[in-house]
């Protein structure tokens, strides 16, 4: 399934220290994932595995999947 994958990297301040942070996400064709659920597996072509933590269809045929490397996130 084709997807546009994003993994922006940023640094957040926590307790006075810089903490690395990223929020991976992917835009997918809604018809390819008609009912994404929490903890569904998203595997990239390079074999890296992510878990769906939220999905947001935009009404135009595209769904934004919010992903995590950790299945127990949130």
C-alpha cells in the first residue's frame, strides 16, 4: 500500500533538559485502510514497524495515521 510517511524530529524541554521527540505519521488512501484501529500494525518498506495510535480521515479519500514505535503508547 502506498503511503506518505513523516517522522519529524524535534527537541522538547522537560525538567530543564532537552529530550528528543518525534511523532511519526502517514497519509494513506482511505480505501486502503477503511477501518484503522488502535494498535494496527503499519510496516514500512524498510521493515520498520509502527503502531496506529489514532486515525483522522479528511473526507477527501485520505486518512492521516498517527503512529508510534511503541505498541503501549498512550
